[in-house]
């Protein structure tokens, strides 16, 4: 490697702008207010370092050989480095995938009222722990807990960071040092990093597996109960289904058994439903109020799955049990922020007004009929055809397909939907998908059989104009 630099390389290295020169450029001046001076210097240094390395390694072929062009190249890269970095920050996207509770896209989009509650109320000083009637200290989360208890028919409610935290907390408080009986058919993994057996072990409880993967009888549970048993655990399998020769006791039978033997019944309902959603094909999600009636002592479920609110773990059940959980030091570590309470309150209010199908985006999308989607998609396609005009390279057709519930809920339910299938005569399908993903805001689609698919079920009507504009720019 001894002196591998050609004379030309040495010359381009001489022309390589200094970090200071790059920082004085028009591009750097423009970026300064966004990046801050210190970070801009860090970016500029890495751009110059990379350019120097490239010149040393590849000679001058790849980069035009002049002082001006090297500076221009450095400016271009500086801007690109900043844009790339910014793309990793949280930003709104248009979800055209048709996956309603899309975990990678933040699960549930919030209702207008929930967004307002965060923005207008909770993001300023607010009465989080202050009673406006008495002028004294108030109870944190009281309103959200009250609504939750009322809507589920439970005596009490408590809210933590997510459903995994709820399960961990409930098991720690109620079963640490004791045994928990669970069916082998319910030792599931949900969403990659939530495994029921692992959470159980972490909580300090001992797992007592009973039955088989497809069949567990009440007597299996009964035989496993001993003086160390603290509770029976019922876990909703959420993202998978066992079909065929299956059996498991219902919640009432389990509750009767638990209470006869003086232990507790805890149900991890996962998504859960506040109201019966069987009309929309969701026949398998536990309805929380029914679980309470069946006799579950405590139930946990997610705030951002079918409830359509924010990430949170909702715990409901008997007052004495919920208060025991509230008093445990671990609750203090898992409690939620004011923004979460605000969004949850607004979401739960919509359920109480029985206006959730209109107000809560997840439930509005879920309940949209294919007839509605056909009409919407046809109208959108008409506008697109008109805006693209003749001879557009972007081609499309309307086809039928399926949406997905997502979020580990109802894997067997795939609502029929109407799709806009896109193709481009000049670029590949994957390039088309990539271009849509690079638009502002990014449009997230899926590819099937060499077409880019757009499912308006998960696109709000207020986003249609934007989406139209983005598509027209691809003509
Ligand atoms: C989704 C799910 C969880 C985890 O809920 P998060 O809110 O994502 O923490 C736990 N248990 C069941 C049964 C689930 O479906």
C-alpha cells in the first residue's frame, strides 16, 4: 500500500473542501437552523471524511475533478445526510396497506377527540392530580378508570403502560412465590417478544401446565390445584387459532372452580372488546363485560388494539384485587403519563356515547362495508383518471381483495375490500412502492402479484386529496 496515491488522487485531495469551507457553503447555511451548529459540524466532518476515503480508494473516477464540483458534491451529501437522519424521526404516514391495527405503523390511529384532548388539555398544565372542586390533591387517572369500570361492569380499574406490563404486574402481585395453572394451548407468544411462560417466570410465579395443545378439561385444572396455587390463568391466543378437535372449559366453569378452591381467576384478554363485534366477523375476541359476568376476578387488555386508543394496559376487576395491585411498588414504575390518560378518556367517552363506530378510527375502518369501499374507491379512481389524463405511465385498475385486522387480533377474519392495483410502465413495481414510501407524507402499500395495492379502508377520507396528489406526481 506504500504510496498508492496517484498524482491525480493527490491533486483531488488538495481540492477536497475543508470542513470549514463546507460549513460556509449555501447548503450548510440553509441547514444550520435545523441542525444546530455542533451537529452540523459533525455531519460535515463525516461527509468530508467519506469523500477523502473514496478519493484515496478509487482515485478520482467517481467524482468530478475540480474544486467547485467537489464542494458541490459535499454539499449534496451534507443535505442528504441530514434528510436521511430526519427520516428516522417519528412522522405521520398514510397507511394504504389495509392492515387496520398495524403494529409497525403505531397500531391504532387516535380519534379526533383523543388528539384534541392530548393537544389542547394534557399537553399544558392540567388537573392530573388536582381536584378542581376542593382545590386539594386529586386522584391520578380517576376519570379514565371510572369510565373503564363503568363500560366493563367491573368494580375497579387501573391503567399501566401496556398489556405486557399489566400481565407482569398482575402476576407479580397475585402469584409471586406461588403457582399459576394454565392450559398448554395458551402458552403463546404474542408479537415476538411477549411470551406467556417468560412473563410468568419473571413475575416469580411457577408455571403449572395442564392439558394438551388442543384439548384441556376442567378436571385437568382441578387436579393441578394444590396449596401453593394462587390463580388460574386464561390467556386469549390472539394471533393464532387451533381448529378441529379442540376443547377448553369456559370462563364460568373456570371461575366456579377457582372460587370453590379459594384461588383467583385472571384473564389476559389481549385485544378484547368493549362491545360485541360479532357483526363484523369478530366472534372470538373476549367481551370484557362478559368476562366480568362470568366471574373473572381480574382481566387485562390492550388500549391500542380493538379499543382503538393509545398504548396502555387496562386492568379491570374486583375492587379488593385492583386496590392490592395499585398499592404494589411496581405499579408506580408502570403507571402512565397524562397524555395517555387524556387520550384514553376521550376514547372511552366515545364508547359511552355509543358513538364508537363513527368516532374511533379502528372501529370505523373495521365496520366499513365493501359496498362503501367500492363506492369510495370508484370515486377516487375517477378523480385519479381525470388528473392523470391521457398517456400516463401510471396505470391502475380496481380489484377485490382482503383487508387484515392485525395487531395480533382475529387472524381468521379478513374483511372483503376493494383495492386500487397500480403499475407503472417506466419503473418496476418495487421501485413504485419505494417511491410512494419516499413521498411526503410516506404512503405505505403492499405488493401482490406484481401490482402495488392501495386499500382505502385504512386511508382516512381527509387523506384522500393528499394521496391523489402523490399518485398524480408519478404520472
Ligand atoms: C397483544 C397481547 C399482549 C401484549 O399487549 P401489549 O399492549 O402489546 O403489551 C398480551 N397478551 C395478549 C393475549 C395479547 O393479545
